[in-house]
C-alpha cells in the first residue's frame, strides 16, 4: 500500500474537491483503498489517499499536489 497526501487551496468546498478527485480517479481507472479529508488550515484542505501501488499514488500526486512525490 502507498499513502499519498495532498494539500489543496482554492474556492471550492471540501465536498467539491473530494468529488473532483473521485471523478478523476474513476476516469483513470484507479480505485483507491481510501480517500478522506484530513485537515483544513488557512483556507487550504489536506487529503489522504491510500492506493494499492506506488504508480497509482504517484499519478494522483502529479495531478493534485504541488510538492514532489515520495515514490
């Protein structure tokens, strides 16, 4: 298992951001083990997703995170 954590800002609600991530994951054929919000701090929300493979986690990070992948 591989854990990927991302932080996102913007004007969207947490529900809208989770929905956007879920739609992208479905379109990519990736089914995470879990996807949840972890924190909200200074208008930025943190999310944690658990994947079966490092490749899936890395693809998710490339799409939704601003920092380099841990893989």
